[in-house]
């Protein structure tokens, strides 16, 4: 999980830099380039920049959690864990995935030809489709029940992931062209955007730590299930 935490820190740094830019523009009306040209910083631009934060935060959430779930599968593959060793919720999810049209019976047969008990897990996992614009705290809890990791966090620092739903909804509105970045950004202050960002970052740090602990304790196994 170290590389995932490093990626999280890198992306966090990029978001914090962007927030600093927004703070600067929020208190600025004009800027001058090296040639002496003057550019106005209007409210539309300021709101557009704030709106883009929702997209950056959702990308951070999805990439971090997708990498984390993929890492769990990589660990199980390396350890050659059998299907019947896994916790009940995990086995049920694998079978649900096996029924999906996105997997396909022919592909499943080929992928499990050597030993279905060890190959079924990898054969039914598709990292790109496990999350698709749907991540909020409820979805994280759903995955936690499947894989066996905890989701608790310090409320003062994370608000227990409450802001993830808002970020998901705003991201989807932007992705589907329902609203503009400026329209979304005008509803929130720079201070609120900073609060959302820090809550999300703290939340992801907590979740990745829980996943790391779950892997160490092998909480994905049946005897570890609650």
C-alpha cells in the first residue's frame, strides 16, 4: 500500500497547489504578464476554478480507491488464495460478477481452465468497471463489507466522508453536461472548497490505512469475517 499512499500524497499536493491558486485569484482583480499586458480576473473565472475542484477531488477519490481494491486482488493472487477461503460477502460478490455480461462465459472458461478455485477471483475482476462515477461513503462501506476492511474515521477531520456524496453528484453533473463549472463554483466559497478538500484527503488517508491493516490481518478470509 506504500505506493498508493505516495500517489495520494502526490495528488494531494497538486490539489493543494490548485487551491492556493484559487485563493490568490479570489483576492485579485487584475494580473499583469511579463510583457505588461493586463488581464481581468472576473467572477466567472473564479467560479470556474472552484467548480474544477469537484472534478479534481472526485478523480482523487476514484483513483485512490480503485488502486486500493486492485492492490487487494494483487495480494490475493500472489498468495494464491482459493475461492472457498474467502469471506462469505467476497465469495458472493465474485459469483455476481461471474454472471455479468461484461465477463462472458467463454472468457470465464478460458481464464479458469487451470484451476477455477484460484483463478475465478482474477477472472471476474475488472478494475475499470468496479467504480464508475458512483463513489460516496455508502459505496465505500459496501466495498468494505465485501473485502473486510473498516471505514471508521475521526469525525472532526473527515465528517465520516459526508462530502463524498456532494462531490460525486457535482462531478456527475459536470460529466453529463448538466451544468457548467462556473454555475457549480458560484454556490461555494473558497473556504468551503478548502474544507471539502481537506475532509476528502483525511478520509482517504484513513481508508487506505484501514485497507493496509486488513491485508496484514487477512480480514478477507472467511475465519476473519464478523
